[in-house]
C-alpha cells in the first residue's frame, strides 16, 4: 500500500477513533442523561403517584368539605329559620317589654299610692292615738282627782278609826263576860222576891233581855277576850256598830242530897 494511502487510512482511522470517542462520550452522556431521565421519570412517577394520592385525598376532602358545606348550608338554613323565629319572639318580647314597662310604671304608681295611703293611715292613727292619749290623760286626771278625794276620805276614815282604836271619843269598854256577869247579878238581885212588911205579895224579875250597840274589837296583847267598846254618839255610823244581844233567865239550883 502506498504511503499516501496508508497515511490517509491512518488519518481516517484517527478520525474514526475521534468520532468513536465522541460517540462514546455522547453515549456516556446519553447514558447519564438516560439514567437522569429515568430517575426523573421515577421521581415524576412517584410525584405523580403522590399527586394522585393527594388528588384522591383532596377529592375526599373536597367531598367531605362539600358534605360539610351542605351541613353548614342546612345549619345556616336552620339558623336563618331560628333567627326569623327569634326575630318574631324578639318582637313579642319587645311587646312584652313594653307591657312590662307599663306594668312597672303602674306598679311604681301603686307603690307611691300605697306609701301615701300608709303615710295617711299612720298620720290618722297617730292623731287618733294622740287624741286617745289625751282623752285617757284627761280620764286619768279625773280618776286621779277622784282617787285623791277617795284617798283623802279614806285617810280621814283611817284617822277616825285610829282615833277610835286609840280610844279617843270612846265612852268606855267592857269585856262581854264581865257585862254578862253584871247583868246576871242584876237579875239575881231583882229576882229575890221579898215581900214588903204588911204585904202578902211581891214583884220579881224572872228574865232579862239586853241588847247593846257598840264596836266589838279583837283581843289586845295580854287579853284573852274581845272588847265591847261603846263609842261616843255621832262619832261612828250606826250601820257600822255591832249588836250584842243577851238573854238571862232564872234557873233552879239543883243541890246534891246530903248523905
């Protein structure tokens, strides 16, 4: 082979080697790009899977959100209906409030009237009590004066009784047994019946009835019998005197026979 041809072949072989190197480099680059693309594809597939999962989750969430929206719409409808009812009730409450305000004003007026009536009643009661107290004071004063007069009268009566007890104005006093003994002695003296000289008959006192008016007092200290007091005339009312009645009769004396 001629040298020129050999050089040309070498040159072509070098060019082919250069091209092969370029092709190998391109292959490696393509392989790298392919691997990168494959990895990117895998990542993209994974991302797509995640995206699909996310889309499914989002669709589920959307469905849930739609259900929630429907629930909220129903709740909103109920709330609107309740609001309408509340507005109606509020109107009624406003009417009731107005009526309550009227009743409150009437109650306040009634309380004022009641307070006025109570004040009038208290004033009338106070006046009545004051008048009754004045009347009672006058009656008490009249009764006091009457009691004063009665007290003076009783004091005079007590003084008179004390005077009587002190035996001022008393004519005398005697014990009933002494009085009875003296009167019995009188009966005995008048009952002897001795005839006067020249006379065949005589008069004798066979019984004696005595009635005395005086004051019968309780026994004093050291005395065993009550006292019969004869007051001075005019010092004691006759109705206040005690009446002492005694009846004396002659009784035969029975003597025991001598043995």
